[in-house]
């Protein structure tokens, strides 16, 4: 009898935790905003390892996993990466980590989609870890003298078959941005059938 009660209580706690976990994902999505200002605090090795794990857990078309992730923590390289675009990339200089998300176009013709999924997963993971992040668009953008893709590839000596989708800049947030209000969501963009 005692064993049965204990088992039942453990089960209820497990179910409650599972519900809490699901809410956490929704809350993460609700509260995420782009963060472009970061504190001087470094990321811990545990945080970096967790982000690496999340990146490699991204789903990909036909399970081909065409992505390649370049985890940049060197302050000198972060300073250079900040010049990858004429505008919209300078925030990388203040970040503590930049994850360059690339995909091998010889492996998959939908590397863009696969890389985009990995990019947003990294942002959501960062959010749940209390970190801030911002997506910096690289594909189809230009630096001062060449395409942003070539700029990043030259800097990190990445081969030409690896196309560059984005750079996800991550750090401890130095700005607090309010979540979008529910009333701001444009439900006209959704059509029910
Ligand atoms: C595909 C994509 C490309 C983006 N490129 C940049 C960028 O190059 N530089 C930047 O500062 N923000 C960039 N952002 C961030 C957007 O400006 C931001 O997500 C948008 O303004 C909505 O704000 P929120 O993220 O705070 O909800 C990008 C976001 C996405 C999804």
C-alpha cells in the first residue's frame, strides 16, 4: 500500500514537471526579443557546450545534416566578424560568442532552411539559458568590399562549398526588452479553413 502511494505521488510530480517543461517552451517563445547589447560577462563552458549540443540536435531535411557551426569566442575575430555587413552586424563586437551557421550546398539543396532552423533553435536555447541573442543575416548581404558570405569565409578559412546563412550573436543581455503584447499579434495573417 505504502509503495503504491509513493509510486502514485512520484507519478503526479513527474506529470507536473512535464507540464512545467511545456510551459517553459511557450514562455521562451513569448519572451524572446533580439538583444544587441551585451555585458562583459563571459559565457561558461557549460553554456557553450549546451549550445553546441542544441545546434547538433537541429532537424534537417532528409536527415542530411548539411550544417557546419563555427563557434567564435576570440575577441579579435568577433571584432572582425562585426564588419561582415555594411550595416546590421556591428553588434557582434560586443557579443561573447558568435555562432556562424553554414551549410554544405553539395550535401543539401535546402541548406538554407536547415541552417535557419538551427539558427532559431540556438536563439531559443540561449533565451532559456538567460542569455540574449541576435540573428545577423549573412546570405544575400554585402560587406564593404565583397559579399558577406565571402567576407566570413575568408576570415575563418571556410571552403567555398559551405554557404553561410547567419551569425547568431550571443551574450549576457545588457538590455531588457519587453515581450510583444498579445494584442500586437496580427491574426489577419492566419486564415482558417
Ligand atoms: C532572417 C533574419 C535576419 C535578421 N538579420 C538581422 C541583422 O542582420 N541584424 C540585426 O541587427 N538584426 C537582424 N535580425 C533581427 C530582426 O531585426 C528582429 O528579429 C526583428 O526586428 C524582430 O524583433 P525581435 O527579434 O526582438 O522580436 C534578423 C532576424 C531574422 C529572423
